[in-house]
C-alpha cells in the first residue's frame, strides 16, 4: 500500500512493540508511519486448558440464564463467543440471546466494543476500568439471590470482586476462558531487554499490564531490572491507558505519553506521532 509523505511522520524512530495478540496490527500501524519496530511477543494468550469447565458454564448459562453478567476483558468475551460457536451456530445464537437478557456490567471499553459486535450493549459501566470501579458501580445494587456471571482474566481469581459479590449474597457463576502462557519465548524477551538497555530503541509502547509483568519478571530473573528501569526512564515510554501507566509507575518507570481518552491503539499511535513529529 502506498503512503503519502505526510503519513511517514515517525520516520527514523525505533519503537519497541511488546505485544502479541495484535502484534502485527499495532506494529504495522507504526511502520506505515515510517517507524522501525522491534517486536517482542511478551504475552501469549491461549484458551484455558480446562475447556470442559467453559462448556459446562455455557450449558448452565444457556439452560438457566443470568441476571447480571460482568465482563472484565474484551478478550474474555471473544473467547467465550468462539467456544460457543465451535459447537454450532445454534449454540452461539442461544448464548447471545441469554446474554441479551442479562444486565451487562463492563470494566472498560474493550468489552463494550465486543458486545456491540454481537449487537448487545453495556448496561452498567465501571466508574473506572478496574475491579474497584466495577465494585463501585454495583455498590448500591441489590444482587441477593441473583445469578451473576463473572468473566475472569487469566488465572486470577479476583478475590476482591468475589468477596464483594459474596457479601451481596449473589449466586456467582465465574468462568476463566483463557490463560496467559507467559513462560514462552524467554530468550526473545531477554534480547529485547538487552536492546533497550543498550539504547537501541527510541520508544517502547505498552498496551497491557501483563506485558510489563512479564518484562520485569524476566529482567529480575537475569538481574537486569534496575538497568531496564534506568533505560526506560531515558527514552519515550508510551502507555495505552491509565492501568498500564499505573503498572509502569509501580516499577519506577515514568510514563512519557498516553492518550487523553479512548484507550486504544490508534489514539496511542496518534499520541506518539504528536510526540515525535518535528514542530
């Protein structure tokens, strides 16, 4: 595809891209702007190995319905949709119909987007895109005796949310449709760290908290954490949203830029263009 000269406003920038699920999409967006990307698949998301549990959960939802459904990630909704669809279009249709009958609570914009793809809507938005935000949004809700579905992320049991729903006397129906296979590709992650420390990139763009967790896990295992933090604080560190920014700051890393709103990849690219484009 031909791009105009005006589009190549990241020409010469070397940008580290720690992404996996949408690695090519994000990197291509930067490369079309002229950037040179250093790709590192930090997080590999896979279907849970306990697929029987997911199918039992789907059976229960289809047979008995839900009063509320809490969506914590867009990835989780996509995975559950795919699980249902593998067993036939009729099963997917029945699942979507049941979801449409439940009040949908969403933690952030990504599950809202995935609901829209199924022609469904979010009824209650978290006050902030965190578990605490979900709890706050439901603080005054009467959930006693309600069947409340909860889509968990990774293997995190989300004890604060489970305790909150227990105190509300809800009948919780939790499902964890995917896992983070973050023990893979350690040599590539270490090489990525070494290139950051060596000053071979101008920026690193983070799009999820698990990326940072994985990056520092490998860094600490190889006694590179302090050097990594120093190096990151000497270059442009881009965060897709406040959760990612908070995780970076917890590691002592100063966030250089973040979209003001709409925490997605396109606004992140625009923020990077604004940062690097000559005045």
